C-alpha cells in the first residue's frame, strides 16, 4: 500500500499537557526530507480550526522555534473540546480535499480519538485516500491499550511533588488536609500522589479513587482514625469519586459535547469534604482543602524528562507509520518492555476504535482496599516521573529534659 | 560587649516555605568551630517546643543530612502559630536557663518577630544574658525594613510559573479564569503572577491586590472588557482583597492567636467570584477558578536558587551577629545594592520592634490603577525568582483559505 503524496495536517484536542507540543514537534520532525509530505500544516483549535479553515504553516517555523515550543506547556496549536457531527465530518473532509491533506494527526485523549475515528470512518466510506493517526495525550492516563499516556508522567510528577511538599507542610503545622486531584473517570493521577512518599508516616495517608465507591461515613471514620494515630492526616481524593449508586458527591451543571461534566475549576468538592470533617469531627480542628486544579496539567517548568522524550517519540512514530504504508490509520500505543532501572518502551499501532470513547480505569491490582494504593503501583509509576527531588528529615536526636516539662 | 558562652537554640515559626531550612542550616553552619557555642539545639514546633522542652540536638546531624534537609521544603523543626503570653515567656526563659541557652534564633515572619521581641524584652528586663535574633522568612514578602524576604522568591517563582502555564492553558481552551493567590495583607505574591509574562496579550490580564479597594462591579466590568477584546481573560486575585470599607469579600470564622483570619485552605473566594461572573456575564461562559493554596509555599522541587542562597546567608549572618558582640538582639534585613544583571545584596541588622507585628504592603509604585501591576515591579521581582522557563508560541504563518470558510 503506497503512501499518498500531499500535505499533512496536525490538530491538538482536549485538555492540554506539559508535553503535548513535544508530540507536535515530533510529527513535524519526522516529515522532514520526506517527498511524500509537501507541507505540514497545523489546525488552530483542532477540529474547530479544520471546519473554519484556520490552518497555519508549520513548515515555515525554524528548528529553534520548534524546539522552544516543544518545551512550552499547553497546546501551541490551541485546543478544543468538540465532537463533530456527521455534517461537520463531511465539511472537514471537504477542507482536507481543498488543501490536499493526505496525512492527518490528531493529538488527544479518548474523546479526540473518537473524533479521529469518526473522521476516518467517513474518509474510508468516501474512499478518500488519507493516512489518519491518533497520537495519545492525556494527563488522566485513561486510554486503553497503551501502557501509559504521554502527558501523564509530567502531571503525575506535579501531583507527587505537590503532595510531598504538602505532606511536609502538614507535618510542620499539623491538621487534616484534603487535596482534590484531577481524573474524571480514572484514579491514575490521584494514585500518583503517593509516589514521592519516603518515610513510613508520610502522607498521603488515605487515597480515594473513582474506581471504588466513596462513602462519606467511611471517609470520616478513616480520617478520624489516622488523625488520632498520627496527630495529622493528608488525604488525596479524586475529583471523580462517587457513591455506590454512581452519583457524584456534588452535582455539576456544565456538560461538554462529549457528555463530560465539569469537575475542575471549582473548589466545591474539597470545601464540601472539609466542612463535613469539621461538622463531624469538631469545628476546632484545623481542616484545610486544596484543589490542584489546572496547575497540574500545564505548570511551566515542571515536567518529566521521560514523559517529554516519549511524547516526542509518539509523534515521530505516528508520522513514520503514516509514511510506512503498512496501515492507513490507527492510534500509537506504548508498550513497556523493561522494569525498574531497565525501564524501556517500544511503540505499536492499535486500531482507532480500540482507543476511542471508552476509558481505562486504574488497574484493580494497584488499589489497596477502599482507601489506599498498592506497593506495586510504585513499580508502575516511578519510572514515568523522572528523578524526584530528595526530601530529608532531621534525625531528631532528643535532648534530655531538665525541667520535666510535658 | 563580649559574647556569652553556652548553647544555641533555633526555632521555626509561622507558615513554612521552600527555603526555610536553608536558614536553619545556615545558622548551624556558622556556629561550627566556635567555642562560644557548646551545642546547637532545635525546638520542635517553635515556641511550643520551647515551652514543652521538646529540644533536639542539631550538632549531631551529619553535614550530608543537613545539606539534604536544606533542600527540603517546610520546617524541618516543624512550626507553630502561637503568640506566647507573659507567663509563657517566663516559662520559656526558665527553659533557656535550664539548658543554658545563650543564643536564640527564631526563623519566621512578622508574628514570629513579635514572639521574639516579647521574649527578648523579658530577657533584657530580667538581665538574662541572651543573644536573640529573628531570621526573616515569609512567602508574603510583607516584613518591614528588608528589601525582600527569604521564601518570597521561591513562592513568587511558583506563582509566576503556575500563572504562565495557566495562561497557556487558557489560550488553548479559552474562557475566563480566576486564580486566587496567597497574601493576607499584602499583594507581593499576587503581583508576582505577572513575572513570567512574555507576549503582549499574555495573562494575567487583571491583577487585584489587597492594597486597592475591591469592587465586585468594577471587577465584572473589567473582566467583561478584557474578554470582549481577547476572547479570554486570566485574572489574579489576592486572597486578601476587601471592599472599600475594609470588609473581606467572604467571612471567615477561624482566627489564630495573632488575630489572623483563615483565608487559605478553601476554594470559596474563587468559586464565589466565578459564580458572580457567570451570573452577570452569562451562564454559558466557560468560567473556572483555581486557588493556588498551600502548593505555593512548599511545592517539592520548585524553588529559586537566588532565594535559597539568600535564605542560607541570613541564617549565617544571624549566628555571626550573635557571636560578633556588637548587638545582643535584632532581625536580619536584606539590602539590595545592585539592579538587573548586577543584582546583589548585603545584610544588615535592624531592631526587633521594627519588624515585629506590623506588615509592609506592596509598594504603591508597583501598583497600576485598580487592576494592574506597574512595569517597575519586573525590575524589583525578576532577580529574586532565578531563571524562568522559556515559553514560546508558534509564529502562526497563515495558510490561505480555499473554501472561504469563516
């Protein structure tokens, strides 16, 4: 199956990450010197930019600009949350034809893979010769097939470092601290909050993921138990937790076109949990809540080197696959082929439908009981975060009392 | 005035920072090889540890442990928020006598300086030979006399990087974004949110500090104007903003023993502002709020090298002053002696009463109108943050439309 000759187009979609531009630059890079690719364009705001014909020429960017953009968080092409209708898919294909787009790359998560899949189905039905690849990206780490998702390692690093610092803050000024972490459907990012733990009694002491039913009564009892034992308690709660009947703890009015409710961008869940703890355990307790919010996905300067390198490579692989001629479409997946110090990955292609729409929950084996993360998760997660900061306590050599104060 | 001979004691107090342990280690370091200092102790949880005789021996810590602790955020000795009563000051002095403490160092902000001042007044009145120094520390940057406070540069770096990343996120997925930043009385940290701006239309587009009266009507009108002009709007709001009659926007029930109301650890202010914006500008607008919360003071791995070095040095200077014999007590202040590339500082001693209790607001010259930060603030702030991440946009070379889509 010979590769077509024409222009390439790249779009970025969904929530941005710290390394999503690495994938963009990887695609551009891998097209260099390839006669099949005449120009590499970018669609501004993803599928929305396609429909509006808002295209920019990435081939005219200098290598220096591209390298600097690769290190810059958030979608350089700008992003969108939009599921195209059938009519819009037809319009998009008309734009492809008008600009002789023969290679299309959509960098995004499961919703973006769904958009890519819809476009691809139409292109196939219409016999429009198109190479179409979904390039995985999501801090949620909830794509199927792939071992992990570009973007996750950097966000996980943020969450691990934020929680480790917060644990030390809480040790300095003890109390109960609730941290709300992103992840609508899956607890991957919330689980990452344990990854910089060093000492036995370090927080987070309790971790609640959406894969387990959340009970307010059990939550209050758990916190009470830890607080009584340690004099402090740091808790990680996924924004996506819900009760046994599947209801979220708080209702959200906003829903996007993929049917996702707004969870981030509000401190309501954290404040609610803090208020419940005070009401039930005592108004005088020092209870605080933070919602990590958008900081965890685009913080400038905090990223995982491993994640950045892999995000670049999935972009390169996507372009190489598009040009290779073996498959006309698919999604790039990462396979882990070595563990620990020998951590290594290789790249595969899976069908678009395997990644579109549905998400992958945090593996059951990584969840310990109703409120914890299993030790095996460290083996999974740590290689993805890069070298973490060194954190050390004093030895606390006690000085004998002279006054017998207590 | 000859220096006494005896033991040294160090306490850490108030909100922790990413570099507060640099000061701790600086004090220990400067005591090495000095015959006047027999042992260096630490008080666990500041004045509370003194009163309970919870002392630890810092002289037995290895240099390697101390260096690792210096790089670890939050108070290694653990902290406290407590203003001692007259009786408690007498008890503290009794503990000093029992342990032959002749050098006392209290690392903290204005409230901690007040505690140090109270202890010192009593020691002087009782003619107890004591060298007592306050070592400045606060992310709020609101101490008087000193040009800036150790801890501020690192927290300001966090706020600048968080806001720069969030601005890019907001550019990817446009909407209105409100970020709540720490600073009970002073806008220094909120002002720092502008420091990583690069392009003309980068956010934050509006900045509200507690030094200016906050009007909800003006706020809504400001946001509406920016949103209409740019299609997006990023806003920095200090947690300490209040109306013209001095009332906070939201009431807080919790007050500490220094009389400070709880502002952090809740997303209420951000959520309130987001709700007001939606109610007045349109329920369909994408409005989000994040509260940077505790992450901005103890995030593991994000600190300013300049800040870390200065925090170390104020500790060393405090011990040297205590041993130098010129002054029996005081607070270390930083004076700036060079600007821009020639940024440099020297250290001075000021009287405890000059730093105790009262705070220093953001300089009037750094505030532009009711909702902005003046360009001169970049000259003040940038040297304190260390090298910031490089952020770059694509050039956006437009591709000519073929279908005339709009």
